[in-house]
C-alpha cells in the first residue's frame, strides 16, 4: 500500500471512530419524546390470540353512525416490526355496509417501526395508480387542516363464485408526533433528525392510516365518507393539532 493509501485509510478509520463516538454520546443523552396520540391501558392481540402489548392508541369505538370492532394485528407485521412498537386497529362499518379500517403504528425507541407507506399496499397486491396531497378539516379542539396523502389503488380479486373482479382501494395516511403533523415521509425524517441533534429528543412518531375498498367509479363517494370518518375520529385519539384556521377547507363538513 502506498503512503497516500495508508493516509486515506487512517483518515477513514478516524472518521468512523469519531462518528461512532458522537452517535454513542447522542444515544447516552437521548430522551424519548411524548407521543402525539392518546394512549390507554388495553391488551393488543395478534392473529391467533396472543397478547403483543398492554397499551393501545384510543381509537374511538363509535364515530358518527359507524360501529366498530377491534382487529388483531397481522402476524407478519408483528414479526417484521420492533418489539417496542405500539399498535391499534379498528374496523368501522356504517348501517349500509360501508367499511373502513383505521390503523395506527407508534414507534418506541426503534425508529424502524415507521416505514414508507408505499411499501404496504403492493405487498398486499394493490397497485398504486395515483397519489395526492389533501387537507381534511378537523373542528376540535379548534379548527385546523390535517395534511394527508390519499392513494388510489387497484386490485383484481376473486369473488365467492369464482369470478374475477377489479376493485379500487383508497388509502389515506399521515404521520404525527408531539405537536408535529406531516404527510411527508421525508419531512418526518428531517424533523426527527433535527430534534435528535438540537434537543437530544427521539420523537415517538406514529403512522396513522385509513383504508377502504370500493368498486371502480365509486372512489370519490368512498373518499368523502372516509373523510367524514377521519374528521370525527381524529379529535378522539390525536393530541397533536395544526395551526388554527379561520375558514377550514375540505369536504368533511359537507361544504
């Protein structure tokens, strides 16, 4: 090895050592932030009935004319995500049969609990056709606009009679931490790094989503119902809020 090569190797090893020391020091003084969601003492179950947690996010049992039931967490999800992840999942249904699934994943000390939403749907066979930024008007505890991403997807399903049919899936999501809300995964990562460096705080980010299936051509009507469900449910479990608005946007209130 040449002298220049040895020098470059030494510099590289020194930088690696310094980086490890800085990260170690940051971790030693790191504090865990408060969640931006309301937690309750409640058993959380995986498929099969095993208890995977004793705390849950307080998704409301009844919203508007929707009834709901707790849903177990997929075994694949439990196996894949870190053990200190907190979950909640409820299936909502209104009297005419429309259904929507609300899901929350809250990280603990391991930031890998939260991942890019674009990974979820293709893994379940849904092809993403369109992704849009939207605002949903929330009225409590004060009027504010909740930023969300609305993804329109499609999937071919086999019905009970054996026939194949095309369905659309609507997936709405956002991220929330202690008084921080965003629908941008990259922005969430930047804010998390900022708080770690400037405050020594690892924020407990949560990934909130709502999913519904409808027939092709019914996407707008299905989204309008999802929007009303989200607007009514969010004040019941989300502590973080946005800046107060004078005139709220969106169709959640029917305007």
